[in-house]
C-alpha cells in the first residue's frame, strides 16, 4: 500500500470519529435550544394536553440519553429518521435538494476560481500599477458587497430588465446561471487576493529569474512556473469555499427561490424539526470532511514535494 | 504532462458528475399524481390556462389530517361537510342540510348525491365516517374535532355524529375541519396519503416540487360548489400553481414581470407601489383574528386590574394602525373582531368608551394601585421596585414598530418598557409556556368565538394566564348554547366581562392584501379563501 493510500485510509477512519463527535454535538444543541416541535405540530390553538400527548408520541418525553441512543442506533442502520412535519424520510429530502446545491457550488466555484485566479495573477505580475490597484478595488468590492443587494441587482438587471434568465425558481441548468454568477462574484475577491499574495512570493524566487534568463515567454513563465508553485494556498481556499457552499448558499437559494439544502436546513431549525436538522448537519459534515480530504490529495498533483505520511 | 493528465481526469470526473446531477434533477418533481382524473371539461370550462400564485408558506403536507398549516395551497383539494360565505355565515357544503337533536349532542348531516372524488368514486356517508374516524386516530390535535363519541351511517347519504356533550363550536368544525377523504386512496397510501391526496374539492393534485411549488389541475367535474361561488359549471382554468418564494422582493419582481398572477399576503410596504401599477388589482380582507398586547396576568405587576386598565387607557391605536400597519388594519377595543361570530357592537363601544385615552386617569389608577414616582426619575415605583417591564415580540418590522410605539406611550405614565425580540415562534411560545414572560404582542385567529375558551378556559390559558370561575362559566355557556342568537348573546356577556377585567389590550384586526393581475372573477375572504372556480384568465 503506497503512502497516499495509507493516508486516505487513515483519514477515512478518522472520519467516523468526526461524524460521531458531530452527531453528539448536534443532538445536544437541537435538544438544548428553546422551543418544542410538538407545539408546532399540534398548531397554535392546541391545548397543553395535546402538546404533551404529541411529545409522548414523538418520544421527546424520554430521557435525553435514551433519545440519543435511539438516534444513534438508527444512524448505524443508515436511517437518518423522518421529518417531524412532512413525514418524509430525511434522506429523501436531502437527495431531492442536494443536487441543486451541488451544481450551484460547482458552477459558482469554477467561475469564481477561473476569474479570481486570472485577476490575481494579473495583479501580481503588474504589481503597483493601475491594473493592480483596479484588481484590488474589485476584489474588495466583491468581498464586502452585501450579498442580498448584489443578488437583487443581478436579478433586476439580467432577469427583470433584459429578460435573459428566469427571475427565480429551478428549471434546469438555465435557471442556475444567475445564481452561480452571484456565487462566483462573491468568491472572486478572496481568490484574487490570495492568488496575488501567493504569486508575489513566487515571482521573487530564483527559479523564476532563471526561467526569465533562459528566455521563457512571460505568460508561460507566470503560469507554468509561477502559478504551479503558488497554487497550494489557492487550492486550500477554493476547497474551503466549496465545502462551505455545499452546506447551502442560504441567501442565494432564498432570493432565487431554489429548493436547495441551505434554506431547507434553516427552516428545519426554525421549526425544530430535530431529525432533519441532525440529518442535514451530519450530511454536510461528511461532505465537508470529504472535500477537505480531496483538497489535501489534490495538493500532490500540483506539487510533487507534498508527501503523505 | 502526467500531472496535467491526472488533473484533466479529475476535471472530467467533476464535469460528468455535475452533468449527471443536472440530468437527475432537471425535471424530477418530488411527487406526481400519475392518474388521469375522471373529470371532463364541458360547458364554460373551455377557457383554460394556468394561474400562478405566490403563496406565503409551503404547507408541511397536503394531508388535511396531519397538517399544522391550513391555507389555499393545501385545503382546496378538500370540501367540508359545511361551507361558509364571504361574511363567515355557515352555508351548505357536502351536506345539503343538517339538524341537531334536542339535547344538542347528535348532529345529522344529509349529503349531496352528486359529489364524486377526484378518482371518480362517489361520495358516501361511509366515506365521511372513515374520514372522521381517521382524524380521531391520527390528527395531531384530536380535540380539534370536538368531543365526538361516535359516528354512524343510518342511511347511505346520511351521517350522524354524536358528541359526549353539548358543543356549539361543532358547527365551525363541520365547516372548517371535517374534510372528506377518498377512502380508496386512504386505504392505498395510509399515512402517506398526503403524497397523492384525493378528495372532492375544486383542486386535483398533480405535482409537488418540495421547497418550490405545488401544481393542481382544476376539477372539471366540480358541480357541487357551495353558494359562495358564482360559477356552478366546470371551473374555467386548467391549472393552478402555488409557488413558495421566500423572499418578498423576488415575489414582487415576478409579479411585476407577469409570471405570477396572484400575490398573496402582500407585505404592507409594497401595497402603494402595486396600487400604482396599471392592470394590477388589490383585494383587502380583514383577517378572522385579532392582534393584542398581552399581559402575563400571574406576574405581580399585572395582577391588579387597575394596572391593566391603566395600561389599556394609555394605549393609542391610531399610530399603530396608521404608521406601523400603514393603514392596513382596523383598530379593535373589544375581545372579538367583526370577522368572528360573536362580535358585539355594544361590547366594542363599551370598551372604546371605558378605555378612551386618558393619561391623567391612567396615572390615577396606577397611583391607586400603589405605583408612584417617588424619586423623580420619571419611572413609577412600588415598595422600592421600579415599574420596569419586558415587552416580548416575535416577528419582523411591523411588530418592532408597534413595540416602539407602545414603549413610548407607556413611558408617558411612568412605565419603563424593555423590548425583547425573539426570532422564532417556538422560542416565543416556549417562554410563555414557562410563564417567564411579562408583556407580549400576539395574535389569535379562528372563525368561532369559542377561541376565547382556548385562550381563557380553565387549563388553557398558558399565554395570558387569566382564568376565573366566572369567566369559565360564561365561556361554557357560550360553548353549549346551540341556538345561534342566544349563543351570540352569551358571548356578549363574555365580552363585557373581559372588557372590565382587561387581561389584554386588543389592538387591531389586520387586513390581508392580495394583489392580482391578468385574471377576472377573483374573490377571496378570510372565511372562503380563494374561490378558484370563478377565476378566468383575461383575454389579451
């Protein structure tokens, strides 16, 4: 077994520990926050007796430890439980919503990375010029612009005024163009800034001067020799952003009325839909860990000096 | 080169996954109704077309017996034993007539004979019995059906429901909750009935996209529409789509663009803009409910009736209605609004007169109760304790504006109000159940005066914590009086009692605003909801 395989195996084993920890934490948090889901289910006009009866029916009157082991037992059998409100298995809800969130994250990150890296490289190569300052300003705007207003502006311009895209809702790839664009816009700033800073370190290295002395063309030098050596922190940042987006871009999903996982999780928290909250958090934790692992593995593709031991 | 090749492999893998996922989801609704309904478009139902509605909330389920949320998006699949007209008056529904036994316990409903389920099967008394029995078994709050002892079917189209005691609100239950489900579908799907419901109502389930929309076909066989609809023939439309868009700005843009024809529960800040758009029509209906300033009557500050009365006569509803509610509300002084049976003009006038804004009198009442500003800081004290109290609110801008107005008004008589905002209803309700709250802004809603028993009845008062033997007796009298006139009289007594005791300060009755465009025949009220069979698309 090679080092990489051993490393991956070790990380997969540690995944179970992480998920167990997450399951305990999320269980405790959802049971400790005030608000009784039974009250929501029986409705606003229900009597206290009806609330009590519903608590008993849901098993919420059992000691916390009993409830946790019931939950853990089901989890081991691969059962994330059933939504207290819709009666639909949590796994089915996740499966129906996650593809939208996933596509949104992929398109957004690909767009943000492509433009962000390009701008970052340009800013580094043209350091202290007008172009550098322009990229810096654009990056700052991208980072600090309020999500909500940018999204509304994009909708107003491209969907409402020009009519190029639907205003909201999910209807295949076409309906994801604007949401992905906004997610990309928010990623550009971070990636451009990180690329610029990382490239500035690399550009000053001896091998870059050697390449220049050997007559390698500027852009070939920058991308083949420079960017390849500067890419590790950029990959880390992209990995973190991608992992975060898989938990759902809540504002984007809300404003574009996309039935993704982000708003679904928020709604579950508001209603204290305990099985749904637990299921979604565990699923997201699993994804996040896997994305981190993939990010770590990707390092070696770009930098052969990275060793997995 | 090798590294680039590997990178390309990863990239291709990612691309394939995305395309695969896109393919998986592009046209996959969560649930669809595969059947062809037995209805047939005839008469004036040929106009067709689809109307898209921006609905306020996505219902948890379409199963009437399991849902905690009732609105047009999930209840119009069903018809009820009785119905209501736009003023809230009970009218025949699936039952063409009903009678009550002399002891007020046995309710007999004679069913229409021309009604069919969406599956084509005829409505029978047996299906009514099965529906009621199912609710008694699985409804989250079984008590909402009243004290039912048994359901019998003396004849194929007659249902007799016997109660354990006299219970006048049963009429309301028959009109608002006794929906009849298709027994064949219930047999087939059990507690998953909500995934593909079948009943007798004007809307036939077609497709559900969880988190996004619900699509219904219009029931073209629908000829048993209650009197509240003008169109007694087949509905004009083909399809109705309810979209659940969370963001109000997005809804507004969709509506202005014309991709949505009906915008339900328009936020107050959009109403003026919508009114100015040519072709947009606005419907305003008063809710069957009331918003009030509540006291935790167990709290030492509010145990003295003089304190409660003093606060009631300090509150001025005008800025609340005009500023916080943008004029989209009616001020209320008595315990029931005009939209709920039991409203009494006499009680309303009495409350208005008794609690006419009077700061001097209010201060006097507080002084009589022992509250005086002894240290000159502008805040009243009693036994060294300042009258500093919490006003808990849940919700957005409107409630915050109201809270600030009340804070400023109560400051005039020396009451210091601290506003606490909680972000969700469950936290809000949890604090009330624990009794740790002091003052709060809340609302209630139901189309029967028995709502007052749910608020003040013995064992029920877990928000206002106000229960007395005298009030309980009056509420029970109202609950058990079958004769409508005498029942309304009984609630007049309840009203008078509550006005004098002032366990809350009624504030306003909200107007629900619906904007619509490109359609005609739109009618909606708190008691009927949208009447779909009358709607048709405007010819362009």
